[in-house]
């Protein structure tokens, strides 16, 4: 019997693509419907309304969502880090050129916008030196950058490569600035029915099989599988390099999220502690085992 799960993603993550392409999901009796979301706000709405059971999103989003009572649970960390580049529009080739400019983000107070604020401050730009403009997820931000509606934005694979093909200039990489920044997480919504727990555990097991395959596979074979799943060769290689050693969220990475927010004075009232996020991930690990 085939069991169905629905997940909301910006770009399908490598471990999911591998699990799908190698037939691991089908062999486990799972059919996963992947819904491409336009923003983290839409993801939160999808999760809380029960339109999907799962989402792949920046772990930082849970700090803001759960501070507001969303009750979203962290299940796993699917990347060691998210390979992000700050990319400038045509004619923008330095960080200083962003003074007075509009920069594209998904949301102004959560997710990758926190990282953006941090790296800009590290390079001499205070919050009043630029304007953050919500334009949506990575695909929407790429389009806004390509058409000149924003001066810069953070992009990850494969959209950062599409930007290079458009001769748009990478200004810096987050990996260079924050090598311990944690990658995206798999999260569950509060309205996921109890019967889905076992199914989610099976899904996590499939993703972990895919993770182990990526870690052990010949590079050319791994690239080939990801290209079949929609990645470009270059973005596939970058993504392979960020395969995590475990799907269990990295505690140091979670602490980094909190230290970033504390340093920027962006900790929302009622925010869950890092230990609370880890506790929910431990429960998920129990379900998978």
C-alpha cells in the first residue's frame, strides 16, 4: 500500500532528490507530493492549515514562528550548511555599492534575512544604510534580481548558478563569513495527524539512506543522480559537498542561530530555546528508529 505525504519546499533538497531518483521512497511505499512554495509566510500557512505535513525551510524560521505559537516541530537537518551567495544586480560589484539600495529577502525578520543583516554589518553597512524588500523565496528573488527590481539578494543552488549565467556578480559567500551556519531543516506542522508519525519516520529513514549514499557514492554518480532530479552539474557538486554527517540537527549550528539574533537584537519575545528545537528533533529521531 502506498502512503502519501505532502511537503513544501523552495528547492527540492539533495537528499530528497536522491531518495526519489534511487527509488527509495517507492520501495518504502511512500508517495511524496512536493509543493514549491513562494515564501516562508506561505509555508507557515500551509503547515498550520494542514495543507502539507512537512516543509523544508531555514531553521531560523522556527524561532519566529514558534514565538508566535505556531507549534512547528524540527525533525531533521538536511544540509550541513546552506550554500548561500550574496549576488549583486548588474552594475553592483561591491558591498559598498549597496548603500541606499533595496535588497531582496523572503521575510524581513526571519530566515536568511538574519544572515544578510549580519554579513552586511560585518562589512560596514548598518541597518539604516539599505532597505530590505520582501519579494519571496529563492526563485522569486532570482527573478527580481535578474530584472533589476532589487540590487542584491542571497541565492543558493541552483539559482546562484543561474545568476552567474546571467553575468550577475557574487559579492560574498555565507560559508566564508559563517562556516557554522546550519543548513535547512525538515519540519512538521502542528496539524499533522497522529497517524502520520510512523509515515514520517519511514520518510526520515529514506532520507538518511539517501544521505549515506551521497556520502559514499562516487562523485560523478552522485552528480548524475542530482542532475536527473533537476540540478545543474555545478550546483549538484556544491550540494554534495554540504551533505551532513547526520540528519540530527547540529547543536553548535542551532546555537549560532541564537547568537546571530542576540547580536543583532532580533530575539522575538517568547522565542523557544535551542534546547527545545533539539528536543523535538530527538523525538523525530525516535520515530525514525
